[in-house]
């Protein structure tokens, strides 16, 4: 069994882990001191680039490269954003870091600020995480008190602020430009791109945005070097990942593992196997938006290459496990309700299409389905896919398409029998 | 300049220009709803998806800009971009979006005012799939919301293109509208208790691509395909917005702005548009009238010239300086020329003067406080323009006779000024009033000449920027009312003077002699967007005229 | 009650000081809108249109803009909810682990449907989308307190501990 690593989660579970003194007691903020006193911004950026740190929000874009898109020099006003709007179903890793080790995120943010010479960072956290917002705000206050934030940080001449801002209940605000509109006090509607945030971000100011977990990796990279970092995990996605496993497993939770671990190991070893000791039926490996896998497709590594080989993606590394008590039509209906509810409504294919998909899948599940409904789902989802302003359209279409493709017989049985064939099966519960 | 290909047309297109604009400019039809040339680009409706070679998915033509490829990377060795608007990929994308738009649209076309000029209908006809797959209950929403004094909102018909919202944010800058809620329940909305009430509110109706926003004044009046339309010019202020006048059976039912970059862009104000309402209930005298004592006697036009000349002969004591001649900035250039000729012939003077009637304030968009459309025309014709809002009683008091054209000094005045005008007119020997309605001033006249309204005649007006535009006859005057230039011909001829043909071209030729900017132009040059006639020397002349 | 509540709130010096502090705490005032709406929602358990108009003027926004924002975000409501807002996560991982039974239990216990409020105004019941604690499903949030792995028995206990 692959050993669980304690890098990002090194402080989780320690007493007082959210306090700056505890964090500093185990070497916290030393990386920040290193870069402020010994490294130029350029060196700092290059180290992160060399580490090939892949974004942990879902898209997997190299963070260092992203930073380098910002205009150079401290004369140019620039902002950072930390995307703490964790809301992709099946994903709960950022919550763990925010609530247990806020300073590791904050240190990463400040180092990124130094590397990019930004003026400050907006920490945009889900409205539904009030405790996390309070914990992070406290960490920010402590960092100001210690001189890690504010003017002339640690005598370096570098000024940097962090502003904590809460969302208010909108999945779409996890999309980077919707998040920026939300930060501007607007409806969270994704922007047309281009222009991209690196040129036109919050308030129109060049902005870089990364996920919580991405920033939390930065102090480790600085402390141990890019060479150390790239030796962990698979070459295409170095470092560890915080895999969240939920649904029908015996030990749901967040597991920090090198990215090359297999999906089977994750489910059967780390998460303790299937709840109810029933056969595995389906796995969504990277948050609800990525294509679903059948039980016979789990012998793959949890990295981009491995998952690509079975037609899916790492996404946010949130693994949702379903045993054979689950009706796949019902599971898809749940997801379609989610996307229809979370569609911002500005662009036609997503606004109308997610609603339509929900109606079709509900009709099937409730027994009114038609033999042609599978093809209708595929066609409607196909008309959403790639036609929308932001990725939410694709995020809704991919599960719809993959559920039908992977479990077509079950969908057709619903139409054929005029009812849910599994309606008498009691779904395994965790409690 | 980048070389691109759209379908089979090779086009040199400016760097940074959008595919949609280039396509429209070259007559290539791409369907769209949310795009509007005067509003920001939002790419929300997704109707204009096209296939761009090398792009992994269809792109919105409205927001995709044209760039330059390095020499080695040109497509087919020469193109910077290759776009297909009608390929299977493009058509499938467009059909898909259209189907989505119709999913929750009520399809109540038979009772919809927009029917016939609806882009949803139009594209459904062109791109739609005849077989419907929309077998679910639609999301329902209110059908008749009075969101403003002049605008009615059918929420179900709305396709959320947000043009109206952007209009209120970017053009009227009043911000009354927003999207509310989200997902399929997203709707255009107004703040509770507030109204869509700004000086340009009906423009939202113009730009609504479907029947969601309708004009309270126009809705249910007439099917648009029965309307008879002419291009004309709004006469309600010195802006002179280019308009289309839509009429049916002799009644003007609506004014719609015509996009004219040098005058009004695609907009016009509600006040100008709602002249349709003010036209109602006007007392339209049908034929020329002469009064003796309290008795008005009507004449046929063919007898009227002689009768008028005879009437004037009854006052041999009236000299040139006995006359007050009040012209109007509502007269067309040709009518002004007629008035000049009449003045010359009968009062031995070049012309009277034109009052500058103003109220309100100029705004940042279109509205001008100068309420007469042709003040600049008067200046160009050498007719003095009075000081702004100078009381007309000053002009009339002490005179023994008056000729008043298209002004109503009694009806427009109040209090002491009104009394002074009434007294002045009542003490005169001869008052001749010519107007399109039988006004309060007309009641005090001895001679009333019924003039055609601006919407019933051809005439040229020059706006404050010096743009000359032509009105057109949208309806035949329901009674025999005539432009003043026709009357002038009649009047002059009856007295044995020479006069041009009693027609618009006849008098327009005369105008061209006075206005240098029109020299060598033809009437066609004034269409559709007008002609800048304020060349440098004319501008000087106007300035001097103002000083005098 | 709500009109009175909002009228008092927008005159309350302590509240206004909080508003001003928020306005000043971000690089631009507009960023304070959502935090301020949170304050109002916490105080009044809804964001009435009167407050929307008030804050629009205060921040130099149009009332329509503020309304667009309030109706966009799930955590703001234009109608007041009960003293305790019971939020049952209904998204897939929680559904897989038992949220339907939890929701049904709460409905039966309180005699209200999702979206409803008990007659005494104590409890409002709503379903919410993923709360990012999928390993703790089924999860229930009561106002700001998150409860994980909530069995029907746990739900009874949680409710009984509330005033």
C-alpha cells in the first residue's frame, strides 16, 4: 500500500494547528523569510515553475506558468486571488486545510505575492463555510501582527495585503471570472474570455488566481526545492494530492498521496473498501463534473495520464464511490438537479439545457421515460458541450453523457419497464 | 491587414474586429440576438456560433476577434482565419441554441405584437427543426408586467439577451433593469416599486429582438406587415432624429429610430416618439378659412388664392412696417423659401423672424432644449432667429397685421404674456395664421390656412449639427392640408407674381440657391442619413447672423 | 415586523459602523456589498427590498443591481426564515449516505416541506447543494453550525438542544 504522506497535511490534527505560533514552531513562515531575504521574485517564480506545480482546482494548469502571465514589476498594480470557493460535489479537501492549517495557505499566498510582486490577495471563501472564514481571518490577523502582511514585510520593502471575502451560495463562483465578478459585488456570472484574468481581473486589474491547495504547496516547494518536489508522484503531476473519497466507502475522508496511486488502491486500501461490503458499481474520480467510471475501470493511476486512458479526468480529485445499491439514473438526476440549480442563467445552452436534462432524467427515473431518451440526453448534452461561456456547461454535459454511455442498459431499462428497476433496492446509507 | 475567409468570401478585415461585424458588413448572414452594435458585447445568447478552422469548438462570432498569423502558420498558405457560418458544425450549433431558446418560449406568435419583425420567428424559419422535441411543461412567468409608463413586459417571451439591461446601463445610464434569480428562472427584472421610466425607455422595445418588451402605445394597434413605412425626421427638437414613420390607414401609429451615426445613432427619445399620442385629438381644420366678424367661411384651394388677395386688398393702409411676420423653426427649408417670397411680394421685406422656443435642458445623449427642428435651416436661409424664449408679444404689440406660420403664440404662452399676445392680435386689422392644427392663435385670426403636418409632406430641415434631412409623406393628409410652399405658389400666382411650381422639388430648387451647402446636390443625396451642409463659409455666415 | 426591523437596522449606529468598516476594509467599496448583505441576512434573517434600496444608495449602486445580487445568491432571501435554518445537503455524496432519509425525518418531525417555516417561526427547512463535507454525509447545517453523519437520532438530539 502506498504510504500516506504528511506534507500538505503535516499540521492537521496537531494541537493549536491554526495558530501562528504553532505553525511557526514547526518551521512555518521560514520559506517566506527565505524568499524575502534571499531570493528575487524572479528566482521564486522560477522555482515554482521548475516544480511543475499543477493547479489543484480542477483544470490542472501549471501554477508557475500562470504567475508568469502577469505583467512584471511592482509598479504595475496586480492582485492575487485564492479560490476557496470549494463546492464541486465530492470535493472537500480545501476545507481540511482552511480549517486546520490556514497559515500554510497564507504563507503560500504571500510567497506568490512576492514572486509576482502583487499588491494583495483576495481570499474568496464559500459562504457556507463561516467557520473556515473566521479561522482564516484570524490567521490573517495574526500574520499582520507578526509582520508577515502589511507594509514592508520583514524589512524587505515588500507590501502585501490579504482581504477575506465570503461568497453567498453559488457553485458558479468557483469559476475564476465569476468569482471575480462576485468579488466586485456582482452576480457571479462568468466573463467572456479573452480578456483573461492575467490582463483583466478583479476591478479590471491584472489578477492571478489559484486554488487553496495549490498555494499550500508553495512553501513546501520553496523549503525543499523543485527537485525534491518533482520526485514525488507522477512526472505529469508532481507532488502529493489531497484525494477526497466519499459515498459508499467505509473510511471516507481526505488522503494525501502521491498522484500516481491507483484508484483501486485508493478505494479498497485507503478508504477501507465498499460500504455494506457490496460490489462496486461506479466511481466519479474527480468531482461530479468528470465522466463516471464503471467498476472494471479502476485499475488506473490517479493522474492525468492514467485517468485519460479511461476517458476521464483528475479534476478536483474528489472521488465519489457508488456501490450496487445505487440507481444510476437517480444518481444522474441528483447531479442534473445540481447543475440546473447552479447554472448562472446568462448563456442559453447552459440555462435551458441543464434544465431540460433534469426534466428528461427525472422523467426516466419516475417511470415516464421513452426509449429515445438516452439519445435525447446525449444530443441535448452534446448541444451544451463546448457551446457555453464557461465550463459549467461542459461540467453538466460530461456526467450526463458518460452516465448514459457507461450505464446505457440501466437507463433503457427504466424506459422499457416504465419504472425504476431499482426502486425496491434500499440504498446503502452511512448512518 | 489580416486576410480571412468567411464561407467562400475572401475578406481583408481589420485586426481586432469581430467576425460578426465583418460578416455583417459583407452581407454574410449570421444569426444573433444579444449582439447590438451600440452596446457592449456579452456573448450570452450563443446564437452566432460559427466554425473557425483550428478551434476545438464553435466560437461566438460576436466576440471572436480577428488576428494575424505568422507567415509560416497561415491557413492554406494565406489566411489568418477561416470561418464557416453555414457548415454542418456551425448549423448544428446554431440549431441547438435556437432549440434551447424555444424550450421555454411560449410560442404565442398569433397574439404577439412582434410577429413579423421577430428575430426568433425569423431564425426559426431559417434554421429551426420542424419536429419539436420540447414535450415538457414550460417554465411559466408573468405575461403582462407594466414595467414603465410606456413599456410592457412579457416575461415568458424574453430570451435573456440582456440588450434592454445594457441599454439602461450603458446608454440611458439609468440602470433600472437587472437580471434576477438564476438558472432557468433567470429573468429580466426591475426593482420593486420602481419603473422603467427614463427619457429613452421605448428604445428597449426597439432593441428587444422578440416580443418581450412592447410599447404600451403601439401594442395591439396593428400587425406590422400592414404598416406603411417611410423614412423621415423627428421634428420635436433641434436634434432631428432619423426616424421611420409607420402608418396605417391614414394614422401614424409609431415612430422608430433609424440608425444614423451622424445624428442619433440607433436611438430616439420617448418624447419625440410619442408625438403619435399628441397628434390625437388635434383640431384639424380641413380647408382654408376666412373670417368676417364671428363667421368663418370655408374655401376650396382653387378659389382661396384670389379670396386671400382680395381680403388683403381691403386693407390698403397696411404698410410694410405694419406687419409682424412670425415664422417658425418648424417650417421646412422650402416653406421658409415660400415665406420669404411671400414676405417680399406682399410686405416688401425679406422675411420675418423665427422664435427660438426652448424648454428643459440638453442631455448627454440626444435631447436638445431647442424645440424647433429647423432653427439652423432658418439661419442658413438668412432668417433671423430670436433670442431664446423671447416673448412674442414684443414682436406683435403695436402692429396692425400679422402673418404667423406654424407657431401658436397664444396657446404656448401663459399668464400676462398670453394676455398680451391676445390683446395685440385682437387689435389688429388682419391676422393670417397658417398651421397644421386650428390653434388658439388661429381662433383670433382673420385668415386661417391649414398646413400639412410634417408627417404629411416632404421638406428639408437642418439640425443643430448642420445635417440636412428630408421628411416624407407618411400619410395623405386626411383633409386637404398643404405644405406652406404650395400655399405660397398659390398666393403669389393669384396676385400675379412669379412663383415656382407648387411642389417640393420646385421650391427645393429655390432653397438650393440660398444654402451653399446644398448647391450641386440632389434630393437623393439627403437620403437616407442626410447631408452635412454646414461647410466652413456657411458656418461663418451663421455665426454672423446670430450676432446680428 | 420586517419593515420595522429594517427601519431600525438602518438607523442602528452599531450596525452602520459595521457597514462602514466593511466598506473601508476592501480596496474598493463595491466588494463590501456581499459581506454587508450577509450582515443584514444575519440580523433580519432576510434581506428585504427596503434594505436593498438603502445599501444601493449607500454604495452608489442602483437598487436593481443590488436586487440582482440578492436573488442570485442562495444564502440571501427576500422572505424571512425561521430562527433556526436547517440546511440539509442534498447533493450526490450526501444522498448516497442517507440525506433523503434525514430530510424526510425532518419534514415529518417539523411538519413542513423544504422551503417551509414552522408556525412558531423557530425552524425553516431547506435543502442545499454540496457543503464540501462529503466525507461527513449526510450533513446538516443549522445556521452556521455544521453537523456531520447525522442520523435521524442525531437530528432529534440536535433539534432538542436548540432553544
